[in-house]
C-alpha cells in the first residue's frame, strides 16, 4: 500500500477508500472512549463500501491525533476531544 495514495482521495482512490474518510468514520464512532480493538470491531460492523484494513485504521487514528481531534487516555483508550 502506498501511504500517499491511501491518505488522500484522488482520481485512482475513491473517497470511501481514503484514510481521511476512514478517519471521519472513526471520529463519529467515538461517542465514548474506546480501545483500538473496539474501534476495529465497530468499523467492521459499520456499513461502509470497503472494509478498511487494520493498518488503514491505525493511520486514520494517527491522522485524528495529528489534527488534535482525539486523545489517548492512560488506560489505552481513545476519546474524541470536544470541538
């Protein structure tokens, strides 16, 4: 997987397959603090055009952390920061 191609949508990657789209989905699923395993389970249950890989999920979480939308709690759970 080419990270640059997967990060942003372009003429060869559908929006639903981009890391930005997966990050948006992850952010909506963080209504309460969750572990990465719980997030993976929720993403896999969610109706989405293509199931993201675990690597794509981790990259989406990294993007959300980089833009300060989420925070890692001491017990290893991830929570969404208030806007």
